[in-house]
């Protein structure tokens, strides 16, 4: 790489020479995100008033950008378009730095006129120097029982900016630790487990040894693997967010330039750096490339911002915008990709959307920590145990019946199992799979604070996946009936049929859930005294269920595992009317029932709640997810036209409407005729 420009900059900046700065116009200095003449003259004041503190005690982990966030920090006067502020206010709280209350009043008027969600707005009246909140904003760590802030010596002589992390800690009542390292937020990204990445700028700007920088980052941030990468951009800024970004624990986005670009080999070396290193899950990173040649109109596509389930992507009108959007959509399925054109200050390759915003972690986050034990092709075993640590930083209790492993066999419908509490916040569940099966799964949890989270964060659209070695064996098990609606006065029987051409070796018959009010004992005719049990073609067995349910609505399943597949039948109660379960203040009604071409689901919430509303086919297939967010109290209506999420007309039959509200599940039957 041609580092001549960079070396001149570094030499002149730190040696006290001013000739280089004087060669640039004020506009060039502004656009270059470099030092103003006044800042250049005061460059010796970098870190002058910074006082290091003791490091946190005990195990810590850095918080990644793609983990749960409650706010985003921006500064006025703005460096971002109002369109972006409007969009962000619909996802998280927008915290705006202003210099005075009169300025706050002015910004409030601007927000109201633009349609910003004012319920998601607050202000910090604090002096600040610039709008580059990314560079001076706080970093976050997870300690054993709290989310805390780590501050650092900002690598610019901007004392008002440098103090903002401590001010945010005061507002949230958070612990703050001052790390004795000169750094900048645009040159730092982490995976949430202990891997961080930055360019060699972090070494060049510190007078201590490289090893001491690494030691401090481990001591204060929990960074056990510090990836320091040669900067391929060949620009003075040397910030990693100008060309790279962690999209998940095991995914990293790296810019790509044409082979004719003199920096081509440097970009390929950066991509190869990550491709040849293991992520925290123990296997190599998936390296995703986004074409960003850098010529005008600029292509700052790695300079995006992830806020919970939304990605804000800077675009410029370049012919490469469409390819960048497609890259993000493929790399981050299930996320809402929101494109944002540059405002009056414009997006640059070295300064775009990510540089001018900074996420604020959810201090009460519900954290699911899981290292997948299975990846790629795995050996056949009796069960695949999924383990996770689930910690509510809100200190609210977990909902035991909402600690779930959702799993999918060979692309079928997602099923779920309640996890077993193993003590010390560890939970587990076993997935049964057979030779040749592809298994996808994710973990779900909810707590009494109203938080509901998945791991991986986006859940079903991008789950963990592994394949059981060996060839798949074909079988065909059916149930009669395929769904059992329970009444207390009836005898409850499900007949298991082998409609295939060969024998089915049944390895187990179990109930699927442990969180519903249902209890049952399986009796089979003929009686199964040991497994595996061979069910020959055209033969069947009857499973008698002893049920005690009272008046509760419940949803459960009968799971039959064989050497080839994992089958399940739905068991549900339909004996409770709306008026038995809900009063006039809060209800869940579907009408008409039966449905023909159109129906409505009405939902009234007395209090705010985390809500997931889904329609399932009676065989367990997910048809549509109508809601998956936290809702305010009030009335809501959802329409269903009898089609699935792809717009295809569904067959007539029985469907289940599943409402999960703050972890509590209610099922209603909906018949389509």
C-alpha cells in the first residue's frame, strides 16, 4: 500500500509542524474530518484532562452493535438528514445532544414538523464540539450483573466531546471505567464475545507498547482477541468502519474494489485476514463482500448502523447502490434494510451514517449467551443438546414457559420445546434428528420486564444450522386426527399410521411442551415396552392421552421420533370462550369464524406488552407472522385474507391463531371454508 500520504500526516501531526495543515483550506479540513487550525494548534491537549480509573472486576464482555439497544446518540447541529432521525425514532429512543434549552426547543419544533416519533425522543443539554458521536461516544460492556460504560482518551483535542461518555453514565446511573488508551469509535468494532477489530492506527497513536494496548483492551473491555488489521483504505482517517463491519458473531462485511485499483491487493488481504480466523463460535468467519470502488458518487456501504432489527444503509445515488442493498438483504435476512440518502453535508467514503450516530445499549437487556456446539456436518447421536445462559439485566424474573428452543427439520415448520432449568441461569433442551437431517434452530426468552429476545438476534430468518451425517431415510408417518382438540368429557386418542413402503423404527413418543397447563400420560395399543419399536407398513398404533386441563387454553404437541424423521401432532384446547378468559378491558377475538375470504383479529391491551401474533396451519406450518414487537396499551386489528406470507391462497381447513403476550401463550382455532 502507498502510505506516503499517511506517513506525512502522522509525522506532521505529532511532531509539531504546522505546514501541512496550513496547505488545506477550511472546507477541505471540514470535509476531511481532520483537525481545524485551532485544534491543530492544541493537539498536545489530547487526553490532557483524562484520568484513568481502575478496571472492572470479574468476567466482562464487550457489547456488539447488533445486540439489544435502547437508544441512539446524535448531536445538533446535525450531520445527518432528518429522514434518518424519523426512521430511527420508530426503532429506538433518539437522544439528541444540544447546547442549550433554547436549542432544545428549536430542535423539538423541527422534530414535530418532520414527523419524528416524539414518544421516542429525549435530549442531553451538554456542550459538545462536533456531531461525530461515533468517535467520542461511549463503549459498553456486560459485567456479571450490570451493563457498564467504558471511556477512552478521544484522539482529538475536543474536550467537550471527550466528556460525553461520563455524562451518559450519569444519566443512566451506570458504572464508568476510564481506559488509558487513545482511541476513536470509528476504529473499533466487536462481536459481543471478546473479539474486537481495528486498524493499526490504535498502535500508532499510543505511546505505550502494542502489547500494553492489547492488555488494556482485555482488562477494560473483555477483548481477548484483538484483531489489528492493516488499513486498506489508504486515507488519513484509518477507521475500520470505512471498509469493514461485524454483521453478527460469525459474519464480517469487507469492501471490495476493482482489480484495477492500486489498493485491490490490500482489500483482498483484509478480507483474507478475517476468512482465515475463527469467530467466537469456533469456526472461520463468513466474509461478505460489498462492492465499494469509492469513486464519486461515493460508496460508503460499510458505514451503516444496526439498531435492533433494522439496518440503516447510506446510499448516494451511485450505480452501485442496488448491489449494496442486495448484499445486505442476503447477508442479513429478516432485518429491515432502510436506505438513507445523504443530507446537506453529504456522505463520504471516510465519513457517512455510522460516523455520525452512536448506539446506546439496553441497560436492562435480556441476554442469551450461546456457543453452538454443532456446526456444519455432525455425527449421529441420540440427541443434540442446546445449552444457553439467559440473564435478565433488568433483574426481572424470566418467564419459564417462554424459554424455548425453536427448531426446524429439513426445512419444515418450526417447532418449539421448553428449556430445562439447569441452575445458575443455564438452560437446555434436546433436539432429536436423524441421519441426513438438516437442523435449524434458535433460542427464545422473555422476562417480566416485557423484553423478548432471540439468539441469533433475528431468530427464524437466520438460525443456527447443522447437518447430521449420513443419508436421509424416507418414511411417512401420519396422525389420525392430525390435531386433537381436547374436551374434558371425551376420550383422547391419536392413531399413528405408517403409510410408507418400509418399516418405521419409532425411537420415542413424548410430549412437546412443559409450559402449558396440560399433563398427560401416554398409553399405546399395542403397548410399547421398549424402543426402538418397529411399525410395519400399513400398521398403526393408538396413543391414549390422560388429560387434566380445567378451563385453560393450551397448545401442546405429541412428538414421535423415528430413525428418519421427527413428526409431531398438535394438541390444543378449544373449550374456553373469549368471555371466560378476558374481560372488557383486554381481549383477543377472531371473526368471523369460520372465515371465507377475509377475517379480522382484534386485540386490546390494557398495558404495554411484548406481542407475537402468528397464524399456523393445523400441521404446525407457520402461515403468517402478523406482529412481533412491543406494543403500547390500546386497540389493534389485523386482517387475514386466507393467504400465506408469500401471497399464496391457503387450502380450506383448520388454522391456529397463536398469541404470545409477555411470554404467555393463547391459542384460538380458526376454520377456513
